[in-house]
């Protein structure tokens, strides 16, 4: 693992925003589930999601954005071991990033801050 701070390793800026989503996939205990959840933060390539269920790290889940009704496949790249306030935190990465999925405009990749 790199000694570079996490913020510098990220591929893009994060936006702190709650977006209701539906998660479809295989939980850590091998149950197929459809569950209402919400984002905590989003980026062009992924999100931090709060879920009542824990999903398998490395597994692929489908996420539907409840506002836009768009659905796409995401890889679970990180999952908390324990619940906080009744929910697990999941770090997910879009398999095929699409700017329009979240309904927000992100700065162009590689654009410098002033």
C-alpha cells in the first residue's frame, strides 16, 4: 500500500450528498437481497453507501439511483466490519463509470483547482 494519503490516491473529488438508492446483490452471508439504502458521498467513479446489510468485498452489486431510476453495476471495494447506527458502510466502484448516473456534473478529469 502506498504511503500517499488517501485523499491524494482518490481518482476524483467526492461530494457529500444523500441519494436514496436500491441495492441488489449477494450479502456477506450469501443471501440475495434487494434493499433500500442511501449514499453518504459520491464521486464520478463510485460512492460511500450506508446499508443495513453487509455485502461481500469484491462482489458485484447493482445499484439503482432512486431519483433518476438509472441502474448500474458496482464492485464492493470496501465494507465495514461492524454496524454504526444500524448500518454498514460500503465503498463501491462503478464498473463502467458514467457521469450522468448520479445526476451531478463533476469537474473534468485532471482539471486543476485554482
